[in-house]
C-alpha cells in the first residue's frame, strides 16, 4: 500500500461514525472455547467452572486456543494505522541512558546501566567514582531474545565477589552463580530452585546464606504450589548438594525465611514470613559460637519488623508495633521483652531508615510523596533527635540512602511522573550534594503538569489522586484518560517516571493514578481498609475516581480507559463487571481474576492473608460476590477489553486470564471487542525484555486509539511526536 493510499484509508477511518467502527470491531471472530461440565461445591453451593481445561497450560487444546486468540488479536491490531507510528515514538522515548543507584563495596562502585534499548540493564564495576566503568555482567549475552534477566545480586563485604541470580523467560525461579569481580569470570558454584530469596555473605566471603524450595515435579514448575522453604548456607567451591541446612520448619509449610548477616558478622538475622502477611517473626543465631541454636527473638505474627542495623546485641528495626505509620525501635537480645523507641512515629508513613554512624536518614511518605528527615542517635535510652528535613528537588519519589554503617558517602535518586530519575551523591562528611547521573529524555517535561487532587469515595473516605496532562488542558469532557490503580498488599503508588507513558501524554491523554485503600499510603489502617472483607472499598475508591474525573470535566465514559496489573488486574476486572457502563476500555494485565481458585497455584496460597480463601465458609460469599470471572453476565454490553498475560507467569498463572477471556467473549452482548494478548517467553513482568515491553505498549495504545475514538493526525509531526488533533 502506498503512503497516499494509507493516508486515504486512515482519513476514512477517522471520519467514520463511531457506530460504524463498532460494527467493524464486532467482526472479530473469537476462537471456539468448549464449555466443560466441571462443577465445584463450596459450602453447599455448586459453582460451574466450564473453562477448567484452560488451567492446563501445556494441554493441546489450550495451546490451540492460545494460538487462535493471539491470531484474532493480531488481526484486529494490524488494521490500526497508528500502531507502527506509536511503536516508533515509544521507542524514541525509551531510548535514553538510565542508571541504577550505585552501591559501594571494598572501595569499588557498582551500578546498572541501560544504554537505552538494551533488553536488560548491564551491571558495571568501577575502581573509583570517576574511573571508566567495566562490564561485570551483561545479561543480554545470555540469551538471543533477551529473556534472561538479572533478578538479584549481593556483593561480598570486600567487594571481590558477586553472588547473582538469573531468571529465564520471566519466571520467579532463579539460578544463582558467583562471579569474581577482578577477572569477570564465574566460579563453579551453581544454586538452583531459588525463589523469593536474596543472598547474604559471611564476613570472610567464603560462604553465603540463601533460601530455596525442593525441586518441583517435572512439568509442574510453573503451576505447583510452593511450600516448605528452607534456609541454607552455601560454601564456595562445593556442590549445592553439600549445602548446610540452617533452618526449616516441617510443621509450618507456609513459612519462608530470609537470612541476613549483621555488618559486624556476629549474628544471622532470620526474618520469618508467612505469605504476603506484612507481620513477621524474627529469629537469630549467634555466629560467634559454633553450632549455636536459632533463638526465637520475636515470636508470633503480631506486627511487622524490618531489620536495619545493630550495635552489638542491640538490634534496630522498622516496625509498626503500636505505630500504624511505623517507627524505629530497638530490641536488646539480652532483654528481649523490652522495646525501646528510637525514631517516634511521624505524621507520614516511615518507608525506610538508613544508619550511618550515629545518623539515621528516614524516608517518609506524606500524602503519597516522599520526604527525608535526618535524626541523630542520642547515645542513651532517649529517642533520636530530629536534626533537619533533608532538601529534595520537589514533590516526587526517593530511592537509595543505602550503604554500610561506616560509609563516607551515599547515593539516592529522585523522580516524578514527568521527571526522569536523577541520581545524587551525598557526601556524609561535608553534607555536599552533587549530581552523579541525570537522565536525558527526548521530551519536554515543562509542557506538562501534575496535580494532586482529593475526592470522596462511596463511604465518604477522602482519597488522593495524581492527575498528569498537557498544560492548558480543556476540561470539556473530551480528553482520553487512562486511570491506573492497584490498591492492595500494602503497596503504595508514589510519583514515578515511565518513558512509555509519555507517549500517552503526547497523544493528548490524561494519566490519573489514585491512591486506593489496600495500599500503604497511610499506614496499616489504610491497608486493612482494603483487604479481605473490606476489599469492595478498593473497587468503590476506583469507581469514585472515575466519577470524579468525569464530574470535573477531564473525560467521559466513552473516553475513559482503566488499567492495572496483577492485583491491579483484579481491580479493573472487578470494576468491569460491576460498572460496565462507566468505561470505554478496560485493560486487565496479568490479573488475579478467579477468586475461588487463586490459592491453588504456585505462590497463590500466600495471598489468602490479603483476600481470604474460598475454603473458609465466612470468606467465600465475599470472594464470590466480587470475583471477576464469576460475575460475568451473559448479554451485558461490556466495554472494549484487551486482556494481557504471559505464558511463563508463575506468579499469577495465565489460566486466570485465559478463563476470563473465554467467559467474557461468550457473554458479550455488545459490539466492543474482547481480546487477549498472550506474550511468549515472558512472566509476571519483572525482567521482561525492552523489545517486548515496547511491543506490548504500542499494541495497547493502538487499541485505545481505536476503541476510544482518538483522532491522531495522519502525518508524522516534527520531532516524531503524536499529538491530539484539534
């Protein structure tokens, strides 16, 4: 097709009535999905599960269905002229050099760097801050398609050895290796079947602690439940089969263990976790005594304790014990029943604390953005003294302020929705702050603005929301709007930079991100107000955010798209079936969509502390009432939907999305398309290659251009930007 013909076709599509486009969309031919006769009984009530066969990811019928669904999705996306131009612009925006916050060990500096379009960031080492860095580990050379990712790493105390984990095709399973920093060569060590674990070196650099599961049954690596994690010590140069079992609990299959050696090398701190419950226990082992027993220091799941530092037997923790917004406390192992307050609870939520000598830098979250305050230890039983508010460039998010207790410098990054991350070096001796690296993106942030607004949810609760858009936006209800949410697991959504979303803003789009209950923005009460029996509050908050955007003139239902991933996929799936009239497009990504069976796969059992379980008679009715899969109604006119998932997702298994797509396609009573896009050799999101991320985002925006009736000029504008037509 010539360029002239392409323009003619595009113009004809742009001026076509919306109804005509809906008819065109209705011509999507969905693959045949056989309805089985599987029925389950829950507490005396029978529930049909006709698409149970889609839970078999490698079954011939499932594979055929996946191929047919991807073909149907590609057939529609291929008709959208803007798709390639969007991909080009997203690629331009993505193509900027970005760095990770540096870590120092043994006089060396270590950090990640991506030159722009590399599938995976490269890990570098430098002998001095201003020295030429050298490549220590390049994951891009480990697979042809960039699907092997660096998933975790830890440096020995002297900076001579790097223990690192690799994950393939997006799986949570990791294989750990050890690399010599000086030579860049791997040693013979190989540790397999690691999941949800880091590594912690012994002071002499001859061994490290890690946690793993027993090897799963062949063929069940991505579906079987993960129970009975064990803590091991691996000595360098020995096979994994010789690793010493440090701690396990055969009577507690759900317990997991995180081992961390204190900086002085005296103690092994064992954080004992249970699913996604933020509460944990803390045990320890005195490493100065051979074969010392593991001591249960903090028993019972009654509060959250995050180990920070120690002064001999005095352990410092970030904790929400008697402090729903968290504080720093100290526990003396010689008097374990006592709890001493070090940094009192503040108005904001304490997110992290870093100890440098007697100084403590605390990062707080006030109304979903960060502030940093410096405290100084008193040297007595008195709480630490507030010294100052650490200066930050503006309203945004902070990451970093990590390092050894005796560090002379530390690094941190600062970012916002339209501000690429800038990494700063802070000299702890002189208080000097300097820019270490600043990202340069082909985008003008001054053309856009971010506002924080507050709105009332259904029950009157005050909820904050960030809204970002081009300056001078007309509030006439005509703006395409992307509403993103999460609302769960104590996770907070603070301002962060995303190159991919800049293309949406350039299209004239509005980006809205509310801080829903279920998150951690206001501490434990905010989280608990959106979990288990209170989960409907999260959906009500999100629906109220949509109604607020409409009432204030930002958009209207036909122009409003909602999106979320994982627990956020559950959010938008639930809102889809509860209020199909409110949205023009719905984008559930790797969502938890079957609330009756989520706990039966991989690590899904761990989420019962957040959601409850259908096996509990008192929790079953709540789950059934909002489960997206079980509330699809035949004949309802559902909005255009693009479901996204991946074939190697062993966090939220793709069967959730498969079953939801089949059921929604069968029930659709309107003309809007119901599509599913299934990525291959990818997982839950972490480690996804850059090329796959760009492809998926281009497909998603192209879908929104079509279904939200967005007018885009047929010719590419100067600078490659895509702008909304007047």
